């Protein structure tokens, strides 16, 4: 399972749906990770925050114990391909979402997100909401 940035943010904001799903993942010993693209997106939010120290603590706490998958060259290539195809079709998604989708596709994983609208545009990608 690849955890999307939206899921991590919802954990940080104590969203009950995200917290419940996170508990279930842990209780069932399901494997879950985040893409390095999610790390980038979260730390970008810390940089933009007026309360950056508070945000930094929240990010570190939310990511505690979660493994990270570094974006590899094949993942970057796949993300570029996804982004380009969807842009050509007029269904563009964010660069970061394309990177997360590519990571999940190449790792044969499902993306856990509340952003189903964007991720559902990616052919062959398995998505789970909460």
C-alpha cells in the first residue's frame, strides 16, 4: 500500500476516517509506505507554513515508523509518461500525483488516498479511499 500525501495530512489533522484506516493497517500488519514525492510535498508544506516548527513536529510524528520508497529513474520516467499522456487527453494531474501513481504501479501497490478524482485517471492504478 502506498500512502498518498492526502492520507498523511489527514492523519496530521486527526481525521477520524484516516486514523481508523491507519489503525486497521497496523492491526492487520499490512505493509504500507510513502513515496519520496510525498516527503517532498509534506516538507514543502512545512516551508510554506507560518507555524513551521509546529508543522515540522506534525510531519515527523505522522511519518514515524513509515518506510519511504525513493523515486527511481524508471519511476520518474513512468511519472513523466503518465503526466504527458493525461495532459494530452486534457485530464492532467499534479506532478507529485503522477510520481506517486508511478511508484504504486511499478511497485504493484494500491494508493490509499482521498484524492480519488485525480488518481482514477491513471490507467491500471489500484486506488483505495477511506
